[in-house]
């Protein structure tokens, strides 16, 4: 070990107690926003704050055992494209026939635990009831035989004929094994209920691509046309438009489709579209009413069926492998890669 390694070994316990600490490393110092060739002790924090707001004890010293330090703002998170068991909201999911989107949240339909996401994530252009739902989605390496967590059970068909309107891009899938689905949403926790979002509300979401971000509701009651539904456009009404609080970031990116939009711990919308800058969400209440969903189970635990008794947690599936369907995007587009 060189003297930097020794200094880190000697002092990392002390530095780990500093406010906002997320990690420590030996690495290149960043000066003026540019990476230099100078090696320093890098102290990672989730948020930099002015020194004047910290006591001397809470400050990272400019040097540790004669080695310069550099404070860098970094928040390390697990990749959302990996396999999760149990699978929480905010990770990769998709019908085996399509590319990928985000598992919005795991809710209950009576005694059945279900996945809620978008129609174009769980159904796509050629999906059918009882289709296998993969976590992670096929684009992220999910396999039909090993990564199926649910089966498509219900959806609201998207209407594209002239003069028709839609209020939701939503579908649900029933868990094959309830223990494989986590009711928590990554970085947010378990939702406590549902609410109607208002203009100016501060909201947040957890998604496959943009991970975690916060935004502000900048428009409600929106009527927009979204492209990409089997080469056609669909009109959506009463939609919610959200802008990221960070001015240099888009609120919703490809792969974020299906994300739950929350105010605090209450779900207020389901992200389904964007334009590379803002995000667009369906209001949650029509979705909850349509599929009769709750955040907690209603009724006794489900009893195993004869087939489950015979085969345990296994389920037989028809082995029809269809190619993924390419999608065209309009000005507003749904957010599959």
C-alpha cells in the first residue's frame, strides 16, 4: 500500500461519519469541473453544502495525513436493469414480446398481488392475455424460461381511431408467486394510498432509466396526441405534465414508461410519455377504479390451486417466442428504448 492507501485505511471510519457521506476512494481530483491528473482522497457525498453551514467537526479537512482531499457529489444506486427478487417498483419489466419499461408498482386486486405498468409495456402491439411478463425485461436480458414473474391479466386498449379519446395507458399482470413481488418502490418505499395531483405539486418517481428524480406538476387537464401506437397516434385527455426540478435534466427518459408518480407516499399518476424534456402521466384515480386496485390485500390469503399443489410454484407456459416489435415515436412518445 502507498501512503494514500494507508491514510484511507487509517481515517475512513472517521470520514464516514461526516454528513451526507456516501463513499471514499483513491482517485483523480476534480478542479473547476474538470478531471485532473492529481491523485487525492476522494470523499463522496450525496449533496455538497456550504462550509459555513457545517461545524468544524463535520467538515472534511482539506488534507488527511498530508494527502489532499476532494469532495465529489455522487449518489450510488443499484442498476435498475438487473434481476430483482422480490421485484420492487422502479425496476425493468416487460411483456416477453416487447422491449422494456418500468414496473410502476405492485398493488393488490382483492387477494391477488399484481404488477401495474403501461399498456405499451405489458401488452405492446401484439400482447395477449396470460402473456408472460419478464423481470428484467427482454431488452435488459430477461429470459422467458427463468425471469417470468407474472402473467398479463387485464388492460385498457388504446384507441387510435379519429374522434376517440384515452385517459390511460395502463395494464396489470398477476404474480405467479406473490413472494417474487415487493410492494415497495425503490428509493421511495411502500405507497400509502392514492391522490389527485394539483398544479404546482412537487412529485417524485423511481424508474428504470432515470432512476430517481423529483419534479413539479406544470400542467393538468392536458389534451395531447401521442405517437407510437402501432404506427398511429392516440389522443389522451386529462393528463398531467411534469418538469424536472433540475433544469438540465429530462423528467422522463426512454425506459421510464410505467413509473409511478407520487406526491410524498401517495401515488398520483402513471408516467407513459414525454418529449425528452417533460414527462406526461395518466391520473391514477381512473386507473385504480378501472382495475379495482388497493395498496393492501383485501380478503384472506389465496389458497393453492390443484395445479399449484402438484407443481409447487411452477407454471406451464406456451412456448411461442415472438420477435420484439419496433416502435416509431412522435413528438410525444411513449418511453420504451
